[in-house]
C-alpha cells in the first residue's frame, strides 16, 4: 500500500512538472515574435543614432545672451542645432529642464500640451537658456528626434553588442530568452533555464520556479547597465527580479568636441562591459545562485506580515499607486493558486501578489513592480 501511494505521488509530481514546463514553453513560443521585434528595433535605431557635443546656455561673463542652441514651438517643441530642427522626446525635455533649472514635470506638461502650451515651453527654454551659464552637453538623436541630453562625461556604450553578449552567454549556459522589451529610452531582456525547481515552502505550499537573469540598460540616461537575478513562477508566470549585481553608471572621461577622437574609448568601454555582463550572466545562472534564491523563497514563506499595513506603507512611500495597492490586495484576498498567492499571509505571498498584479501592466511598469517585489526579499537575503 505504501509503495502504491509513493508511486502515485511520484506520478502526480511528474505530471505537475510537465504541466508547468508546458505552460512556460507556450509562453516562450508566444514571446518569440515580440522578442525578435524588440531586438530589430534596437538594431534599427542604433544604426541611426547620432551624437553631438553642443553648448547649452550663454557666456554670461561676456554679457552675451545669445545662445547657440535655440527652441521653437510651432506645432511641437523643436530644438535648433547645427541649423537643423529636432523634435524633443519627453525624456530629453526632462533632462533639459534639469540643466536649465526649470521644473521638469511642468515643462514636460507644456511640451506635450496644446499649441499655446508648446509655445510657452519654447519661450521658457529660450529665456532660461539665455540666462544660464554655458555648459557642454552630449545630445543623442535618433533620426530627427532628440532622445537624450546628457553630461559631456557620459560613458558611451554599444548596447547592441552588450545585449548580444548577454543572450549568447545565457544560451551557452542552457538558458532561453524569455522576453525582451525595447522602449524609446530603455532596453530589457530576461533569460531563464527552462527546467523548474520545486521549492517546498513552510506556509505557501509548493513553488515551481524557473531561475534566470535579467539585463537592462539605456542609451539615453534612463538607467544604468543593470544585471539582476530573474525568477519566474511556473504556475502563474509571475516574474520577480532580485538585487542588482551590476549597476554601471554611464560616466567616464570628458568627451572631446570631435567625437571621432573618442571612438577607441567607446570600443574599449563596450568590450569591458561585454566581458563583465558575460561573467555576471554565468554567475546568475549558476547552481550556487539558484540554491541561494530557493533558500530565500523558503525563508520569505516563514515571515508573516500584515498585508494591509505593508501595502499602505508602499502607497505612502510612492512605490505603489492607490489603484495598484487596491489591485494587489484584491488578488491576495482571492487567494488563487493560479496567481501564486496560496497559503498564509507571508512575505513571499505579498511579493507574489505584487508580481501577479504586474502581469497586466505595461512592460516597463510591470518590470518596475517586479523589482519592488524583489526588494521585499532583501529582508531575508542575509
């Protein structure tokens, strides 16, 4: 009788394993087209990305209030540089506001508002530019759009080479690219080892996790080169990222006026980052890292929390919007296994409630909540 029971348990375990594997395989197949589209966009926009060193502001000491770079607001806010007009991406507007001491949120609102608001935005930019000490900036354009206005010490890197290194190393370690997202200003890619790890938790049942790594970067000052452990719950496809193991800020030597003179530095910096990303990818996909993450999950399942109090604190700190906090609480109240939130009110359950809610959000916000979920695990990481 005992032998029969044990055999049934093994068969049930194998069956559940296969269900989880099949579910993740379907997800990988669904995501392939989106991944290819995202990576194609990265290559295409990288091929038309242009860098310029430009002066912002004026020579106040010489009482010269005629800036070289000017702005106009006919139809949209334009930046005039080298006798050409470039439209300004909202991200670049915020960066420009910071350099000219204009409230960023206010300027972005004007720049994307009605015609009168866009004219006012251009007027503000010209006035502030005419009374701000001149400084050199790196202007990054894609076609006729300015995507980034950065420090002239910005460390330029070839994101295409770096993400290729991440993908190739992950595949060499037995992982598959699970998802990728390329926005106007940021790049994300996640890879997982397509075999589940069964983790028995004290208060939240059995967890089937797929271990992996996440890479992200920005060519426009919207984040550092970042590497993190990535965990995918096979039952509900909740994604979580853990603490950053690499946060390489894009700062280096002051760029020369002639950017061709910095090409060698550009290539060497990229090669060094490629090497670091490759090494870190191997480390994140190692058995040692996977074991440590499994132990963290078990520990988080032992920590009881007051769900409502935790969500209130996240809302007060601005980590969650009110609608997001309410949505997470509703998922946790429903207590559905398919959402990865079974069992008692623990730190692990709370983290899974956040990632379950994040599945329905836009790709960038979803990843931000995956980071928030992972931050909760820092309480038990030691």
